[in-house]
C-alpha cells in the first residue's frame, strides 16, 4: 500500500515538476521573443530614419537641379526675346526708311503725272489743229482735182493693187527661179554622187506563189483522200492552197510572206519526194521552218554588216531578216531598207551629220512591216515602238515614226529619212504601179488644177509627172500666172501622194483674130 502511495506521490511530484519546467520554458521563450521584437523595432526605426535622411538629401538635390534648369531656360528665353526685340526694332527702322522713300517716289510720280497731263493736253490741241489743217488741205485738193475723197482713195488703191500684184509676181518668179537653179545644181550633184555610190537591182512583188506540177495527177495526190492532205497542208502552214483548172499548177496565197515561203518550199519538196500524207507534212514543216529561221537571221546579219552597224540586238536582226520575204509595190523591203541606209549615210556624211545614226535610221525605217500583219497600227508607229522597247536612240525612234509624216519630226534625221525613203522608192524601175493607181493619179491631178479660178483646161502628161494648165488671159495676168502655179503646187503637195516631183506649167496666150472682107 505504501508502495502505491509512494508511486502516486512520485507521479504527482513529477507532474508538478513538469508543469513548473514547462512554465519556466514558456516564460524564457516569451522574454527572448520580446527582446528580439525590441531589437527589430529599433533596427526598423534606424533604417526609417536613414531612408528619411537619404530622401531629404535626394529631394534637395533634385530641387537644386530643377531650379538650375529653370533659371537656365529663363536666361535663354530672355536672350531670345532680347534678340527678337532688336530685330523688330531694325525692321521697324527699315520700314520707316522705306516709307519715307515711298513718300518721295509718290510725290515724284504725282509731279510726273501732272506734267504728262499737261503734255497730253498740248498734244490734243496740236492734234486738233493738225486735223483742221488736213481737212482744209483735203477740201482744197478736192476742189482742185474735182474728185471726192472716196473716188480718189479707190483710184489710188486700185493702182497700188495692180503695181503690188505685178511686183509680187515678178519677185516670186525671180526668187523661185533662183532657188530652183541653186537647188537643182546642189541636189543634182549630191544625188548623182549618192546614186553612183549605190546601185540596187529591181525585183517584182509576189503576193501569191505558183507551183508547177509534173502532171495533173499530182493535184489529186495533193488533195488526198477526202481532202485530208490539203487540209493538213493548210493547217500546218496557215496558207490558202488554190487548185483550179489551171493545167499542171497549184497556187499558194497568203499575206504573211514567211508562211507563203514555208508553204512553197514544202510543196516543192512533197512534189519532188512523192510521199504526201499528214505525218510527212508535219515533219517537213518543222524542218523547213527551222531552215527559214536560220536564213532570216543570216539575211538580217548580212544587212547589218553591209550597212556597217554595231550593237544591233538579235531580235532586231531577226525582224530585219524577215523583210527579205516582204515586197512593197514590187520592191523588196529589205533591199529598199539597205538602199535607204546607204543614201542616208552618204548624204549625212556630206552634210556633216552622224553617219552611223543616219544609216541606222535608214535600215530600221520599215522595220514595222515585218510584223504589221500581226500588230495593229501603221508600220512606222509599230517600228518606232519596237525600237523604243530595245533602247534605241530617241532620234532614231522619232525618225522612224515620222518618216511618213504621221508624227512631228524633232530632228533633221527624220526629214532626211523621208527624203531618202522617197528617193529609193521613186527612182526609175524601183517600183511598179497598177493601171488603176496610175489613172487615179492622173484624174486627181487634172481635178485639182481645174478647180482654180481662171483655168480653162488642164492636161496631165508624162505619166503624171507634169500637168499643163491653160488659163483665160483676160482673167489671169502674167504676174498672177506665177502665183497660180505656186498655189496649184501647194495644193498637189497637200492632197496627193506621188513618187518624185510633178511639174506645173501655166499656159497663157492672147490671140487677136480679124477677118478681111
């Protein structure tokens, strides 16, 4: 029992000791935390005081900087204001000086205006006196001559008109005769020199090609079963093949010269070979087109070398070569271009111009004819556009565009191109004309000459190279005849297109007829 009592007492004592120990530990821990809190509080107060001191220092420094900047800006503003005030003062002083000068000028002008008014008044008085004097003299002349003023005026004007007409006719005739003589001498020498240095042969225009056949049996083979061969021929070449009653002949018709040439060669090879079927036609067309492309480039290259040109782009060379298959009024266009280039180069050298540029214009002037059946527009405009795209000189482009007068010429080369183009085209034998065009030109010549007043009759002679005009002598005087010839020439130049020149001859004669009885 005692043991239990002692055990209970020990347990109570242990519990009590534990509680005491726990109390002491809790008290010690609270004291330590209080000390640490006090320490933290003191540290925080010190840091806050330090930060406050630093903020005050920084604020004072910033305030000083702002103050310095404001004072500096104010000084600058004061300086600018001072300078502006000085400039304004100078301007005001200048304006005052100018105002004084203007006042002086106004006073001077007022004095001059007053003087002018006085002078005008004196002139008016003298003019009135002169008018009265002239009137008295006219009245006296009318009394002496027994003519009124209008009659005398008409007599004087009529006399002056006749004298002026005679003098104008004589002057025009003398000037034209002298100019013609001088121009003929110089142009004959120059053209003779040019033509001597260049001579080209003549060719004939072919819009169709006639292919001879060994026999009429060949026509059936060309047509083929159900027309398959002739359809293949036309489809592959783009031409029209005409098979009619003409014995042993087939006609090829096409406006494109390259297609026509391709079809002609194809037909000749098929006839000589004898194998005519669509597959063979396609094979030969490819081969012939390749050959023609090579020939076209070679022809263009030869033309460029013959003219002595350099730096010609390959596309332009190919277009030039295509002109060997193009004809204009029976004249081969490529040969015509080479001939024009030769004329232009020679004349340009004689005139002191750029010979290379002139030859280039002459060779390229009809370049548009190579594609004028494919592109809309005139050949001159088409050629100018092509040359412009390939970077040609602006004088070359303008001369090509203006060589038929479609645009305004901006250099002497354009005028020279027009003249040399006409020289190559109108020389004897260069081109042939159809009878219809020839008769139409004769009728137009006679019609133009017959529309002038005083013309009795007119006749076109020498294949349209001359027109003789018979006038009524009582209506057209000798002096007026020269003026009439000039007017007819100007009208012909404006309304007609013709090669070379046309001579206008005015015939005026007076016949006196009496009968003896």
